């Protein structure tokens, strides 16, 4: 490659049903932890952009919230953000949980079919990424791919495991080859355009998802209230965990504050690794009964309050 060769750049939206593995795939494609991951569905609340290079191409991946049938305001805003991410992108990758589809004897789930219909209605083609293939036997995978390709919107099919990385490099190379010529939008060493304050809040929210095993994670949000830099390179980060009811506050704190200490320790360790420096993390829990009805929260996440 020479500097005289043209560069290419474009946006690639990762869409799929909740828990299809989009966030894990984003992290694998970029080679860094950007999007939070948990076994619970609907973890991602906003569009997260990850930047990767492949030869002369810069790929801006957009991890979108899972697409499903929304019932509440926040859910409607999340789904609207996902569709907007797909509409604005140069390429769309539909991520499908192959293991879940195999369990249903090769029948796509309703959310995946909803995505296919939405893309068809918009006149969009897409790349199919059958994920979690390490859990499915090859003959079964071929049947799943054949069933989905009958929908007529997929130009290419890749069988991948975002968790162990198999097939991810092939998918990345293919996407890079399809992007339009153009100047790069970000410096070569930049991995995301997500503000550090929001990224730090997402790290803590991930730990809350992992450590709270009830439905409570959906009733809370995390905000970085302050960020102070010190001369020795360390940072003091203060965050507030908002819950909707007083009894939820007690659950997050845990007996004698044990749970909030465990969450803070895990989040602090991950933030220090991500930022490459010492982090002093302070967490507080407050009750804000109707935070899901506060337009300011949606602005912070780049979501449409009126979606």
C-alpha cells in the first residue's frame, strides 16, 4: 500500500434482536471494550460508535440498541435510535443468534423477522452475521443460513463467534471492501467518539447489570457527575446511580454497603485498565422517581424523547 492509493470510509450499523451479540461483536471488531455486555436483553441504550481500520479503510461501526416491540417511552426511544442508525449507515449488518434460532428448530424469532421486514420496506440490503456458531453444529448452521437467505435482503452471509473471534476478521475485511472512497473521519488511533464521562458511566452500569440478578437494572441509570484530573495522571470520578424507589436504593447498596462496594471495585478496575491510569471512583445512590420521563436523560444518551 502507498499513500497514493485512495482511502475509504463509511458507517456500518450492527442491528439485531436483543441479546444477539451486537455489543460483543463491536468490541471484537474494534479490538477494545467500548460497549457494555451482559446476559440480560436490552442492555445497550444508545448508539455507540467504534472506529476500526482495515488497510486503507476506516470503518465506523455503530452498535445499536436491540430492536423489539417497545412498550415504554425509553424502549420506544431505544428502538427508534436503532432504526435511525440503520437508516444513516452505508452498510447494515444483521446479527442473528444462531444458537437461539437452532433451539427454535430453525425458525427466526419475531424480533429478527421484524428487522428483516423493516429493512425490506426501506429498500435496504444487509449482510447476515450468524453469531454464536461455536454452539451449533455445521449442518444445522447451513440450514439456518438457507432459511434466512430466503428472505431476499442479504447480500452475503458470515458465520462468526463474536466471543472467540472466529470469522470476525473475514467479516471486517468484507465490510472494508464495500465502503465508499473518502477521507477518514477520525484520527488513526481513535477508537470511539463516545465521551469519557459516558463511557465511564456505562462501565459502572454494566457491573450493576452483572451483579443485580433481578429486573432492577432496567429501573436504574448511571451518570458521571464529576471528573477531576490530578498531576500524577490519576483521575477522581464521581458517579450517581439513580433508582426509581427507596427500596431499590437499599438493594443497590446491599447489606452494610457490600454490593455497592463490589460494584465500585469491579468498575474501578475496568476503568483503570481502559484509561491506562489510576482511577479513584466514588459511587452514590439517589432516588429519582421518574428519571425515565426526564428529557435530559434522553439528551445525554442521544435518544429522541418523543420517539
